């Protein structure tokens, strides 16, 4: 499978060079000028003074074409906020899709605008914001040039939208206190895109190319002139108190309990943040979706607690979902997966001069089933080349027992957007070892993956080995004692017809064996025919073969 993929990539004509990176200077609100009121009414005088960002260019369905509806974007800033005004003109306002108003809603069904901001201009990490035509707001952290997308993170920003006879318009204010930035860095990475849902149309300011993902921070444009920004104290304090009164009506026994605590987030410097949690209850945390596990492997539930979500991207490791050496959901659970109190936790994260670091230490309290534990993790990575990084990780502690347990390893992630012209090529790899008091000596895990995630040709090959005694007590691993080999190849030529947009053919295989080579799982999929229509509908013909070898009951 690797040979045809390599041949296809090598014999394909070199794609044309990317368009120049756009650059715009942002208007600074003078002392004599009034900052806009964020209400969706764009009649504020400042918007007649601020310059336009520049025209958007169509990505879908017609690459490089003029958008079917014009969009005007203006930006300005004062000491505390970045303001964005959006005029999303539409010749048929009745066709605007505006159905979602919930925070962090999936806005795929709606007209919307998405914004990417890279305050350090490191071309790797960014803040993502979106607003829909109905006013739904969303945000996320983008790390490692789009490798991870942390949507459960919630920052503080404000936005309003309204539908008008000429389309829809919106206004946003993003406080600088929400964004980590270096005040010496007066240029920021920036990109913006608009979706017109009824036409399945996407238009962007920078990198208007379907071969380039919007979340690839390296391909964003540049905002200049951002000077004299203030982050204030950079201090957020979230106190809480919980009181409980109980009464047993049969025995008339009564009880009372009062618990208080706080989360504190302090930006010591614009590059460094200290997070503290004291007797945190997490009662306000969003609940997990209900799921029924019909497999023999554990389910993965993402982290939702604000304390652990803040700057969580610095702890991302290796680019694999099979093995996660540090999984913060382990903190606060005992051996029976029951809740235990967290007496205190501290986290220090930052980035400076190409280095990224994070350390976290948590002390859990005593519960009915076990004594408190101290849990620690540390992660350091170094930016290399233009988009790549190399790093190490170490965790110590076992939330389910008092035994010594450590996990440590290194990862290497290489990325380029200039392969065969402007194609994207990625390499992800890691090596990990667990050193547990009651563990065996077959305690290694390693993996490597080469991928070519592009529009017309998309392929990847990967291999991983996870030995049977590999057990990261502060991490997540679904399956041990295995070797995994997988690959896929997709060909998606663009037809650009009035009815059909793209043809797709695909082949994919996943083979999991025991360490000695005996098959445990085999999955293969062949899709010789697939069509994507301009209406966003699709039709596919697929042949899927699966095999599961159950060696033990579950």
C-alpha cells in the first residue's frame, strides 16, 4: 500500500506555489476615539475609521474564485480588547441558515464565521473563535499546527450577531486577558473564513486552498501594529462554596457539611501561567455524554474540568490516540473509578524562545477506600525547523494505589507544507516506558506514522507496538500486548461540475496482532466509487471486511 501511495505522490505534477501570505495593519483606537459597543449594531463611528481586512477568496466549491456573496471584515483594538466587525452580505437573507444559539454548538448546519489567532506568531499554536448567524459563540485551543483541537476549553469573549435585510452582521470583542501573548511581539498570525451553508461555500482571507486545512496555523496571514497591549493583572479567581444538610427520616439523624475552595489562574508573565486549585469541587463541570460500552476495551472520555483544560495543549504527546501517557481524567478517581477529593493542585505552563513546558502536581485527599496520593507530570518540548518539535514527558504516581509508578518517554513530530511544492507531509513518533513497582519488564511502547494529508491525494502508513506490561498509571491505553499496522490511501480528484463537486476512491486496512504475530483484529475497507455533490450530499459504494479473534471472555 505504501508503494502506490509514494508513486502517486511522486508522479503527480508539482502543485502551484501558494499565494503570498496576506498582511494587514490593525487600527489602534486613539484616546479621542470611542471603542465600539459589542451589540451587533455596526453603526459605531470607529468602524467608519478602521480599515478593511481585505477580500476573502473562495475555497469551496471554486478554488480561487470570487465569493458568491461579499464579506467585509474590519478590526481595531484598544488597550484591553481586539474588536472584530463582520458584514456578511447576502442577496437572499431568507436563505441564511441560523438555527444554533448554544455556546460551543456544532455550527455545521449554519452560516458562520471562524477566526484563528496566533499571538506568538510561532506558526504552531492558536486560539480559535466562531460566531454563527444566530449568535452562537464557540472557542477552542489549536496546538501543534492543527494536530489537536481542544474545544472543551472556554475563554472569556463577547459577541453578538443579527440578521438584516442585507444579510447578517456580527461584532466581537476578544479581551487580551483571555489570550496569552508576548507584548514585544507586535505581529500576530491571523486567519478568517466564512461559510455560506446553503451553497456549501467556504471563503478565506489567508490560504484559500482546499489542500490546506484552515487549522494549519503555519498558513495563516499576519496582523501588524499591535502595540501597547495590556493584559492587566492576568489574575482570575473562581471561588466556590457548597453546603449540604441531610436528615434520615427513619432515625432522625442529621448531618451538615460545608466545603469551600477556589481556582486561581495567574499569568506571571505574558508567556507563563500559574494555575492553582484548592479543594476544588468541579460541581459545575459539564457532564459526559451517556455511552454504552459493547467492546472489550475501555471507553475514552475527554477532559472537561476547566483547571485541567487550561493550557492542556502543552502536555500533548506523540500525536497518537492509542497511547496517552498523561490523561488528566485519572486525577480524582480511585481504583474503582469512584470520585476522590482533590485537596490541592498546581500547574505551571509557558513558552519562551522556542521552548514549551508544563508541570502539574496534584494532591488527592483521603476517601473511604484509600489514602490520598501525590501525582505529578512534567512535559518539555522544543520547536525545531519551521513547524516541527521534539520533546520529553515524565509522570509519577498512581491514583489507584500507593505503589511507585512512573512513565517517561520522548516524541518527535516533523511537519512541512512544502513537500513537492506546497504539499503537506507529516511524521509522528514516540518511545515510552513505564516503570511500575508491581509491573513486569515488557513495559515499552513505540510508534511511527508517515502521512500525506492533502486534498487530491491523501495517504498514511503507521505501525505501533505496545508490550503487555506497559501500563501508564496516569495515562490511557486501550489495548496492550499488541502490534498494530495500518494504512490508507484516498484519491479525490475535483470534477467541479454543476452537480458533482468531487470523486473519491479509497482503500484502508488495519491489522492488530499479538506480540508473537497472531491476528487479533483485521479490518479492510475498499471504496471504489464515491461522489460528493454541490448540495453537500454524497453517495458511496463500500466493501468492508472485519475479523475479530476473541482469545478470552470479556
